[in-house]
C-alpha cells in the first residue's frame, strides 16, 4: 500500500512494501483535467514555461524555413520560439486550438519573427498538401520538418480501447507524420533535417497508453529506416523521446489525480517545462548535429537510461 503526502510544492511517497522509505519528488502541477484532445494551453495552471529568457540565439538557423506541427502550444511552441531566436521562419500547422495559436503568433511577431499559422487535421493528407503549398507560397522553400503533433488517451486495458480511438490515434500520430513527410521530402536539400517526436512511454511500455505507445514505437522505426534511406543525400532524420513535460496533452489525457506525480519516477524526480526541450530541437535542426542521424534523443530526467 502506498501513502502520499505533500508539503508546499514537494510530495513524498511512502511505500510500505519496502519499509519506512520515503521518495521525494517535485509536484509538476496540481490536479486538473481537460475533456478535449489535444488540450488547450491557456486553460492550464500553472501555465507552461515555453521560453527561457536566458537562451540567446546565435543565428544557427538563419533564414531557414521550418514546419512544426502542433507548434501552437506545448513542446511545439517551445520549439518554434527557439527556432525564431535562431533566425528561422516558422510554419505552424495546428488543429483547432485557435486561442493558443493566436497567442503564439503574437509572441513570435513581438520578437520580430516571421510565421505562418494553418488550421486543419493532420490526419487528412490533403491538409499536408495545403501546408506545403502555403509554405512555398509564403517562404519559397522548406529546410526543416518537425513532426510534433499527436494525441494520447488513457485507458486501463486493451479492451477499453475502441476501434475508433485506435484508428484516430494511428491516423494523427503516424499517418499524419507519413503524409506530411512524403509531401515535404521532394523539397528538402542537402543539410535539411527531419525531427520526429516519439516518447519515453515507448521505452518502458506505459500500460495505460497502449495505442499511443504503439504509435510512438512506430515513429522510432520510421525514423531509423528513413534516416538510412536518406543518409547519402545528407538529409538527417532523428527523433526525440521526451519524458513528462507540462504540456496540454497531460491534462487532456490523464485523470486529474495523476497530474501532480507526473515525472516522479524519473531519476531527477520531477517533470519538466517545455523550454527545457527547446535546445534539443535546435541541436537536431542545425549543423551542430551534422553527423547525427537515425538517433533517438532521450530527454526524460533519467526515467529511462541506456
């Protein structure tokens, strides 16, 4: 039997099975939930921290054009802000989170950045065609693709996953990546970069996210295979497997009671804010990673090692 208690912003977990043993972890956020995927950032409390004021760009992505799916909020928003700081122009396809998209657009423009926002369903291959066409019309080229958009649903067992849910999760997380990458690929040149988002849950097998974990495992395979396929063209393909970051996906997925302990099992005993992942996006998009392809970068606070 496990007992938990909190003191301020710290929680302590006592596991009777192992005797008097306390594990201390930082609370990611208080209990909360949202009833719609992929979630709204402006409704979260505390609001996620997506920009590190101490991060200063050094023109690593100067005049590059990057497409970042789901860049209206969460990890995608943090990625977009960092890219703009590095001199990139960003295209943000998003679903229907219009307030989050407007907030992100305003933030980028106040920074002096250039951006294009497009609303649509990434599971629809026609939207991928529109993304590419509108990007070329506005910016004339594509240098970087970040396949970040995704959904996840908590279910206690396989039998609870409806055919409709499984189909939707696959289409958004896998088909959407496939459709957009296929449309973008003919336009990429030597030195271009593709970054796909997997998840730490794939590597430890989260039991309540079976369909989501399935898609994120597929993304790892897609990344490795495409990386070999494109290596001699000098187009790099890598993946990031984030741990628990405070993004809209969390309250839109988990029961509210689980939110405070997200990230507690990591060696660092905490979840993370989106800005903490931003430099990894920059690294994989820039020439700093010119000899890196087919890799999965694990930013998870030590939850999975090796």
